[in-house]
C-alpha cells in the first residue's frame, strides 16, 4: 500500500484550537523510494518550508479536490498549520474558495494579517512555530472572526464527516441540523471551507476509505463511510484518487508529477 506523505502531529495548545485544526511537521534527509501521495484534502493550510540551502517560503495552500503523486525532495523541512473551518477569511483575507487548487506566497494575499503572519513565521526555527502562533494568532483573529458563523460551519462539517458512532448525513440533513437553507450552507462552505458541502463529504469519505481499507472489508467500509454500496465507493475513489481502490492499494499508481509547492501557481485541475 502506498503511504501518504509522512508527517508528525504536534500538540496544539488549547488557545489555538478554535482556529487551528492541527500542526504537522515533515522532513526528508533523503528522497523517499516510493511516490509520495497527497490525498484529497478540504483543509486550507499555512506552510513554512525550509530548504537545505536555507531558502524559506511561507505559503497558503488551498484545498485539494483530487490526489496527486510526487517524487520526494531531499533536505526539506516543512511545518504545516491546518486551519479550522471558518478561519480562512479572517486569517488570510480571502474566502477559502479562492484558494482551491492553489499554492500562494502568504505575503501576496491582501490585507495586513497574512503579511504580518508571513513575516513572523519566515525566520522562525520550525520548532518555534507553534509557540509563536499561540502567542500571536488569537490577537490577529479576534477582531475579524465571526464566532457564531464559524460555529455553524463547524457543526455542519462534523455532521458531514465520517465518524465512528454514525455514518455521515446527507447535505439536506446537515442544513436542517444547523437550521439553515441548503443555499446558505453552500455559501458557508464556499467562504469557510472552499468546496461545496457535497464535495467536502466526498473528500472526507475517500480519506476514510484510505485509512480504513487495510483492516476493513470493502462492503463494510462502504456502509460505514456513507456510500450506497461498494460500486458507489469505488467510483468516488477512482474520481478523486485517479485509480481504482484495488490498484491504489497494490501500488499501481498514476505517473508522478512535480510537487506544486515548488512552483506557487494556480492549479489547472480544479
């Protein structure tokens, strides 16, 4: 089975949890032997990247609607800050939908907040990133965030996500749970997540399949992740991952491509 890019989760301080879904690090002393897999991901991230020659970038990386496959780059260290739903516009100055499929230098985004964050993070040692965010981020966001709107969005995200205690609900039921119309729900997702509620649910289900497939029979996995049947699961998986489930889990992957984080630009595969 191919492995997604190896990452280590760091502890997220309590003060950051309203804004940050998690912080991860990754570093490579040598190029990985196998292709690195970037799974579809409905989360926007701020990434501090430090190359072996000392070059540093602070990037805003938008949601990925499809998997991509890359060769690893040696002597590279990254710190990835995963933003919680509803945090993108207050922190980065743009709705999340504008970042889908994009890798953008943080200082290129409008407003003072992303530029101040980029200036602060760029020269930090990676181990200092989380303590710095704990000191500075609440102050940067407190004036511009809308807690009630963010709470609605997070409740909808939870309802549409795969959980151990229940299958995810349909979009119409998620809207009903938080007492908004489906149109209002789509607007919430466009601004705060970047993809539609339906697309978010597809991405979340496929990620759950990747996690659960090694230990769970296909038919049981399809039911647990909210698919109508195994054929529905296979179709969604192929659409987002580029190959059928059995091909993916036996290592028959699409051709590798250059990592887009090396060339910040709009991704034509939106």
